[in-house]
C-alpha cells in the first residue's frame, strides 16, 4: 500500500468525523469530534508531505483542545491565549510557505479560531462553509483528491447545519405542539 493510499484512508476517517461534527448543536460535542478529525487530517497531510496542511491540522487539534478545556470550565478563552495562538499560526504559516496555496491553511486556521473564540456557533457554521471551499482549493493543489470529495461533503453538511439550526422555522404543527405544552404547564 502506498503512502498516498494510506493518506486517503486517513482523509476518509477525518472526513466522517468532521462532517459529523457540524451536525452537533452543542459546542463541546463539536470540539471533541474535531480533535479526532484533525488528528486524522494531520496523518493524511504527513503522508502527502503537505506541511502547510500538517501545521493547520495540528493547530486545529490544539485550538479544539484549548477551547474544550475552557468550555468545560465554563470560562471564556483569555485574549492573551488567542494572541499567542494566532501569532504561532502566522509564524508556522510563514515557515511552511511553499506557494500561494500554502497560505490557505493559515487563513482557514485563523478564521476558524476567531469563529470559535466568539463562541457563536451560528458564525462558526458560516465560517465552515468558507473554510470548506478554501480546503477544496488547497487539496486540489496538493493532490489530496479524496479530500476534495470530503470537503465537498463537509460543505454540504455545513449548509445543512445552517439550515437546521439557523434558518429553519418551526412548522405549524411544531408551533401547535409547543402551544399545547405551554398550556399544559399552566
């Protein structure tokens, strides 16, 4: 089995987890799932010698762990942590720079961090759409073709999550059931 084939297996495992993460409403579940997804993405990009992707995935793991720790403590991540993290993303992005495409993981990492830092899951889902599109461009550039499919599905999953959690209005039947429950509580 070649390194590329192994990379595709890791990509598929990451894809399943990452896509699933968008369908969770609670921040803690999203973060836990993305820790594992980013671990598999890291392994994929190592196998492909795509070090900008490796850096971004490692920062994704770190970002999710940091936010999960603060989430469990019911505290907001301090600004100095955000500053350190974002500075490191830019430094490692500069170090791993190979071409214009290697800038994309840096941009993705920054926008995901900012979205998670705000603790606004509605914003996070919107950022996921943008990030999926940027990942499609990056993965095409580095030859991670299975990931192109993966990120396309993640894009669809993000759009579904936006619809489910942010756009969908209650149906008439749901409104009537809510009204009935309210009257029963009186």
